[in-house]
């Protein structure tokens, strides 16, 4: 009996010896700075959201969160780097709808947006806003559709570039509405907005931060947004779905993701540390200045969002015929 007890004790000690280091590592996390990889150059919305998140998480977790910009490949280089990193919670990605849903539909990427990552939390999102010149005479979406139908393909619409969210959202809208317009791609939302203001194009599904400020002069009119709900900046502007095109919902977002295999306890701790940010007045105001709305959801909710977005943007790419410039 004593020999059996001794053998059991030895086996238990061996098991604990194998498990304890990993458990202790998770309990001690973080014990050094965390790297947050941003997929674009400094200065843009994604970079700004990353830096806001890094500062907030650093204060909450007690260790610096250092932003590292790895631009290139339309965001794929950063995503591939993080996907291949050690899943220990010390390398994170500022993920986006463009990296996780749009880009894989446009080209082959060396990561799987679902299987290569542990989703942590979507920090912020925003829909697109359909802006038209006020002198066009369309006061709402149905009037715009009727006008485009009469013009029978002679109207032009702007986008921020071939394969951009504005291009793909408009392609979905045109298909659902049963109308045709000519696509005029620009190199970014700024030039697209300027030509819309000048009346050179008839419509632009842009980021609210680009087009909402232009409403004040009365030159532009926003007749719909593409999100699930109306946005605070435009409480009187109905969504596309509210105006008869049910099921047409597109939103862009930025969030935090970790390499697949990151311990769930660490993933949840990051999400929990981030969650209060979206209730913080200063953090919300900073996001508002970027033209995005706070989210800070759970890992499960972010995972569901990524999976739900994939077929939407895949359909949009197929309809539009978009390719990478």
C-alpha cells in the first residue's frame, strides 16, 4: 500500500510540475511590456485608435503597451506577423474589418481571420454615410433611387478607392436597389469628398467624419447610413435598412486580436481591461473626434462579428468586381 501511495504521489508531483509553470506564467502576466502592432503608418484613424487603446491598456494592466507600426500589404504584413507570433499575450494586433473580411476576399493572404487569431475586443466602429449634393434634389433614399433609375446609368458615384469600404458598400446598395451608376475611384476619401462638393459626382458612401462636417454649409445632404442603427451625429437620418433595403448593413471597425492559442484567461483579461474605456468620457470623446463610435465588446462577440462580416464583404467584392489597385 505504501508503495502505491508513493507512486501516486510521484505521478501527481510530475503532473503538477508540468502544469504549474504555464499556470504561473498566466498568473504573472504581464511581467514585461506588451507590443501592439498597428498595420498602417502613423497618423491615420487605425493608428490613433491603436494608440488610445495602448495608453488605456498600459494604465490598466500596469505594464507599458508599446505601439509598433508595420505597414504594407494593405494591412496583411502586420496580420501575418502577429498570427505567427508566440501566443503568450505579449504581441497583439490592431485588427480591422478591412484586414479580416475585405482583404481575404480581394486577394490571397497568409492568415485565416478566424483560425489564426484569438479575437479580444472591437474597440470602435462606424457605418458609411451616403452623401449627395444638395442641388441633386434627392431628400431621401427612395428619391435618390428613383432619380438614378430615370438616369439609367448616367450618374457617377465616388469611392475612396477600388475595393475600399465605400466602393463595396455602394456596390451592394446598387445591387439591392436595382439601379446602375458609374464608379469613379479616388485615392482616399478627401479627394472624393471634394469632388462631391464640387458636383462632379452624384454620390459618395463615405466615412461620417469626412462628410458630416460638410453638411453645415448646406452643400451636401446625407440621406442614409449603412449601419445597424442610426448614429448619434445624424439622429434624423435613417439607415438604409429603415428606408426599405432590409439586410444591407456594412460597418468598418477596429479592434484588438491576439495570436491563436493565446490562453483564454489572458484574452479575457485584456478585454476586461479595455471594457471600461468605452464608458470613459475622455476616451469616448477621443473616438468621437476620429468619427467612430465606442464598442468594447467581448471576445465571443468580436469573434461572431468577424464571422458574420466575411460573407457580406465577399459578396460585395464579387458584385463590384473590385481588385487591388
